C-alpha cells in the first residue's frame, strides 16, 4: 500500500554512537546493534479514530529511533502494518452505517496526512492486513500441520503449550508477566480466556471462522479471517529478516499482542521474533489512557485545522520521554508553541559562515541514551538562550535528529 512522502533528512558530519534503548524482554537498557540492515517493525493503526496524540507519540518514538540509526550510518528497513479488518473496526462501521472498507480507507488517508504533517519518515513497507490474508492462511495451515494449532468450532487456535515445547519461545518470555496478570490482560485486550474447549485459556485465535454479516475470505480452513497476532508475525516474516532488530508499539501491546506475535514467529520459523522489544508509554487525557474505547481523544488533524503548527505538536510530544506515561494538557501544547517560537527566533540569526556544532554532539549524546528527547530539547533551549548564533550544522542537526525544520 502507498505510504506517505519522505521528509528531507540531512546527513550530518562526524559519527554517531549506536543507540541504547530499553528492551522490555530483558528489562534493561541495551544497545540496539543492527547487523547489515536495521530492521524495524512497529504495530500500526486499526483505522478508525486516527490519529490521536497517543498514536502520534508512539510513531514519533520510533521515528526518533529511525533517525538516530540513520545518523549512526545504518540502513534502516522499516515496516508498519495497518489492521484494516478487526472486530472494533467492523463494530464502528456497523454502528455508523459505513462500509468497513470505506471507513478504513478514509482513516488511512487521514493517518498519512497526519504523519506527513508531523514529519515522520514513512515506512518502506506500509502493509494492509487485508493484502496478507493468503499468507496468513498458509501460516495457519502450517501450524495445524505441525501440531501447533487446533480447531475449535469454525475457528483455529494457537496451541501455546505445544509451541513452547517445540520452540525457544515460552509463554511470558516477551512480557515477563505472571499467569494471573496474563489472564486479566487477555480478557481486556481482545482475547477470550473464558471460551470453553481451549487447551489453554490464554491460547489466541489464529483464524476466525466466518460469521454472518462479517467479511471473510475463502479458505481450506473454512472461510474466515485472520486472528490479530498472526497478522503481525506473518508481515514481519514477509518483509524483514528474522529476528527483526526492534519490534515495537505502545506499551498496551506487550501482552497479549507482542507475546503471541513472538510465539507465532518462533513456532513457524524456529527463530526468535525480535532481538529487542521496545514499547512507548501511554498518553492519557483527562485522567485516563487516550483510547478509542473511552473516546477521550485529541486528534492531530483537529489541532492542525485549528491552526496549531505541526512542529509544535511534535515538540509537545518529544518533550516527554517516550517510555514514560504522560498526560496531554493545554499547557503541554502552550509550552511547545512558545518553545517553537523561541527556536524560530534564534534560527533567524543564522551565522551562515559558521561550521561548528557543539549542539550536534549534545543531541547525539542525549538520543543515544534511550532516546532522551527531553534532554535533547533542553540542549537546544540552552543553546538558543546562550546568545550564540546557530550554524547551519546546528539547524541540520535539529532537523535530521528531532525532525523539526527551522531553516
Ligand atoms: N492495529 C493494532 C496494532 S497491530 C493497534 O494497536 N492499533 S491502535 O490503533 O489501537 O494503536 C496504534 C498504535 O498506537 C499502537 O502501537 C498502540 O500501542 C499505540 N497507542 C494506542 N493508544 C495509545 C496511547 N494512548 N498512547 C500511546 N500509544 C498508543
Ligand atoms: Zn501488531
């Protein structure tokens, strides 16, 4: 599927260090050391109620990693999916009387516009799940043939116990959660632990048999559609080398989504899904997680339509460390608008003949330490406040590493 246009990213002088990021699986900050190519997979939107500030924050976290990797000299291959067929999308389409395909197409276009406005480097492959149904179906058949999946009614489930015995993956390996917590989260986040007849209540669905009034695809498994985790597992295998360097998304995806995505990949390939799993914290609004189900949403497009400079939205988000949870408030935005104005004022005094940049080293240093964007913004603030005129290298560094053009 088409993604969106590439922003300009300047090449910076000198060399940058390999960044360190917090890996959920090991629970520690580790260097993300790509081999020849840095493979990045980030879980994409389910296209309704896009793009809220929570989504934008997650994609900006990984955009920062992408920028830091490129600056460190790596080729990055970036893949992002779009979950364009899923229960909540279908429910919204039914509730609003819109065809689910039209709902998805409109929201994907909105998302592209928002990402472009925010200056996010597009994925190399922006993959609709509906374009991968055949590949998913083949993968499910392989799991059934291998004895790692089982039928229940018209559906097919992943046999977690058999998969753990057969591969290096163990239930809890990615999320590091205990079983009781997993049971609670599975029930909240799209799983069905209470369903009768499952071998393990946590086993996730791989293929959902056709239900009346819902879209389905013809299959030897019985007409149906893919389960959620197998989609991301298959897309990663299709477009990236396994293990992918970083698999990421918001922290709400740690369990069950990333746990079972990794389980499916291990069961299908005998290999680890990802070298590291990186998760962004959750943005809240009015006291609760910003989420489609609660409806407490602030949309990027609404802010831009209201006249907010997208660079200020970017700065508002980057003023929080990606890994912590934080709250969107009017004050967060006001502060960012003022910061942008001060940076623009400083950039107006460009020293066109200057070639040095202490700031570049400071930005590189901050971002290599678990993508510490608040420290990076503070470094620019300090530089702007110092009275020193910016050089072109300063402005290129802000543009390439923080995605904010002041030229
Ligand atoms: N389509 C699936 C992933 S395969 C999905 O979770 N879609 S989503 O539209 O619900 O979320 C898209 C991305 O934004 C995910 O990476 C999710 O973890 C992240 N996200 C959702 N809400 C928030 C929030 N409030 N704060 C930060 N990130 C969020
Ligand atoms: Zn996903």
